[in-house]
C-alpha cells in the first residue's frame, strides 16, 4: 500500500523536527536546499494538509529554522521558546512563526508595546506581514 501525500508530509515534518531542533545557523545555511524543497512542498502542495496537534511542533521548528530563527513580523532574532505558529483564525492557514507578543498584536490584542514600537509602527508591521504571509497549504488543528 502506497503512502498518501498526507502521510508522507507528516513523516517528513516529524523527521525535520528531530533533525532541526538544535541545528546551528551554519548547518541551516549548509542545508538550505533541503529546507527550500520541504517549504515548497508545503507551500505549493496540490492539496491541503490539516495538521494534527502532534504536527504543530514539527511545523513550528521547521519554519523557525527556515526563517533563520527570526520573527516573520519584526525580523528580530527569535528564541524557539518564544516562537509561536501564527495562523489565520478564519481560514486556519498557517502563515509563519512569530514572537508571542507579535502574534498577540497581530490578533488584535495590545499586550504592552510590540517590539518596543509605537502603535502606528506596530500596525504598519502587521499590515505588511499580512500582505507577505497569506498562508501555506497547511491548516492549524481546530
């Protein structure tokens, strides 16, 4: 019996979680083609992969490494402990990995000042982020 695309993607993502969890930036650059291949499969997949709760960590670590360990919204360095998988609550589509505070601000919650920016600057960052990151072909679990 052949594995479905869904099964192949889940296996690949879990494999990346194991390999990439503590990968150095030098290794990230060295294996950039492998990252791009998986990212393009996720981005351009003909179907939609609905994540399970167990898949969220794998996708978060993969995108965190793919983004060179930087917040997709602010561009600032991002520790894995502070990284969250941002997704659209309307469509469920995963966008990118952001800092907790940036994710809260993107969702409309003003918890302090995002990245020490005035409200107008933070709002401009959020608008630019939403234009650039429309969502991958993976959806966040309900």
